[in-house]
């Protein structure tokens, strides 16, 4: 969900300190809290108050035990516009991206590789695309740093996804346009409506720097800039991944003294901290090999995405060298969705 970009931008002028940037971020958070308060004002978070906006959603079917888990992130339904059928350009023609900018790389067998820059996903959060015969949804939730790509096929049907404007555990709640069921982005699981309990297939993709992607795929494709009026290349969440507390999250902090906004590599119900991986360079455990290499900027640090601090590129492979489904998310989000998950601390 968006924080106030204009407020953040005003604090990015030359000579401002990191402390001032963080102060600007907190003011932005305050602005969004106010927005969220008004957006969710009324008798309370219950389905009967959402029916006007969601006439097709079957609220009688849900895995949500308490509707208070669903919060407004500020924007209404489709206030953050998902992209469908994006345009692409050849790698050699792309001149806007900075080398350290993060992209989500999708490389399907027999198909030309495609990169989806976070400079676009920060503002749209979902891209509905099709590679060959495979319809996919490229998703990114900035508040959880969760970037997951799903196969959009489910039970013989192809789904198209949009952004509800709502959050659960600070994570984006998506919806499909066919049934208006609600989906938890980090899990790819239906939580409200016809598809409650259904799970989308996750694809083995990864985030890397633009420099890494284009070096490996000189004849690859990259998503072209959408035609929306957005400040692409700017981060509307300045300083977020350096804050001490996640936004619109009331759950438990992760165990073992791990900072809520520390990045972790989630593989199934296991999580490795980026801090541990960065020190080791490579970890071989639980049947996977996880590697780290410097060169990728955080999209949630400075106002200019390409100038964010180095968080590096992470790859996860199995014993045969094949890419493994994973997510590099914030620790609080992993703990929220995998409360009984295993923390791989190396002790």
C-alpha cells in the first residue's frame, strides 16, 4: 500500500540525513494511518459493510476466524491498479533501469526470459501476464517484501488478479476478478469466497539486480514502463526496511530476537536469516543450497531505488541445481503466516 510519496520526496533534498529521511517516513506512515482510519471508519470490519464494494464475494465461506484481521490499507478496491498484458522491450533497448535495481526474473523452460522491475511493482503490486501457454501473476507486497509468482490456472480456469486495498498481517490481500474471492498474497491461498482454501501454484523465480539479469540474458525481455502517471524509479516507502515496527501489524514479533523487518529466506516452513547467509556466502541445509552475492539494491530504502543499500541477490537450488520456490520476506511476515515454522539459525 502507498505511503505519501510527496511527503517522502520533500525530505529527499540534498543535505538531508538518514535520520531526517526516517522522520519523513514516519510522517508518511502517520498520513496513511489517518487515511486508513477514515477508509475503515464505520461500525466495524464485517462482511455486511463490504457487500456494496464486493457484491460477488461469498463471505459465508472463509478461513478467517476474526474479521478484525482484515484492515484497510488506505486505497479502495483497485486503487492500486494491477497491470494486465504488459508490454516488453528487448534488454538491449532498456535504458531507464539502473544496474543495481531489483527485478523479478522469470525463466520458464523453452521461453524467452522476462524481468519484472520492482520500480513498477511498487506502484502496481500485481502483473497478470502469459508466457507461452502459462498464465502467471507476478506479485510484490512492499510491506512484507514478499515477491511471489503464481500460475494463474486453477481447476481448469484462468484467474485474473487485482488488489483489494486490504491487508492481513500487513500483507496484500488480492482478489480474482472471476469470483471476487480474496487471496493472501504471501501464501497464494484463498481466504474468503468461493476459492477459500484453494492454493495457487508458486513458480521458482528470484529477485536479482538488473545488471545480473541482463548479463545472463542479453537477448531477454524486460517489462516496459506502464502508461500510468506514477513516479517510476522512486520509492514511496522511504526508509521502511530500516524501521523498527511493521506497518498495520498487530501480531507477534519473530522469536530468537530477530528484528521484525529483517529479511529472511523462506523455503516452505523454514526460514534462514539474510544476516546469517550474508556472513556465510552459501548455506547447504535441508536439501537446498542457498547462495548470496552482493550487487542488488533494496527497493525499500532510499527514495531513488537504484541507490538503496546493498541487500544482495539470493538463489535457492536443490541437489540437482534446479531453482527452488522461495520468498525473501520480512521476518514478521514469515512468523505471522508460519507461526510453527522452523528457524534455521545454524546453532
